[in-house]
């Protein structure tokens, strides 16, 4: 039995980050995200300068507001060894995200493979809806698919719990990352 795909537009997806009730969890598995590479923070980071994160931009203000309401944002990012430049950028970014209330953890890709976790990026909201992120060959986000099937959501909850259990908080993980020089 196949299910009908439910796609939402990016505005609907963005609204989910304020409309969820308690928890938003992200599993990040990709080696790069091309839109990151088009930002000024990425340019500075790639040039060996401080990225210059703005803790007062709308994204950061929204995260702080949601956290102040008692909501939790959690992520597990999968990291290659050695990490790609995009992964190093996101490791640097974790300090900003943490400053606004996210809890970000890391898992080496070899451990991720050993655990058999899916190689898909997704958000899990309130343990009841999955926002599966689809990317094209250039690493651009192309569509967001909502999944509410209870069996798939239960599996996503197991993935979240497994990834979270084995992942290392970003502050401790940073010490494990080999230098790129």
C-alpha cells in the first residue's frame, strides 16, 4: 500500500517552527548545504576569519522566543572524519545555535553507519509529524514532505532516541574534531 505524498511550501514549513507545541528535533546527515555556501558568514569562515554570527537576526530572535515558551530544539548532526568544510562551518555555527537555546549534538558518520540510522534529513515535531527534507544533486532543499503515518513517526522517534543517546554535545565534540591543517 503506497501513501500519497503531502508536500508543503517553504512558508508553511517555516511556520512549523512556531506552531509546534513542545519539541523539534532535526537529524542532519548531509555533507554540505549549498545555501550556506552563499552566505557572508560562510565566506568569512572559509577565509579563516570569524564567521560573525548575528545573535539578533530574526532566526535567532524566533528561537529564543520559542525556547522562552518552554519549547525544545534539538539536533544531531552527522560528521565525516575528516569533516567537510560545510560540516566544519556547521560545527562553528553550533555555538550560535546553542546561545539561542538549541541543544546540538554530533555523531561520527562511522558510528551513524554502525547504528543503521537513515541517511535522510528530517525534522520531527512533537513526536507526531515528520518534515522530510528533499534535496537535489546540488545540495539545495527542493521540497518538504509531511509524514504523519503513525508507524513512520514511531520509527522516527526511535531514530531520534538512538541518535541522541549516542551523540556527543557539540562543546565536547569540538575537541574530537581533527584540525584541517
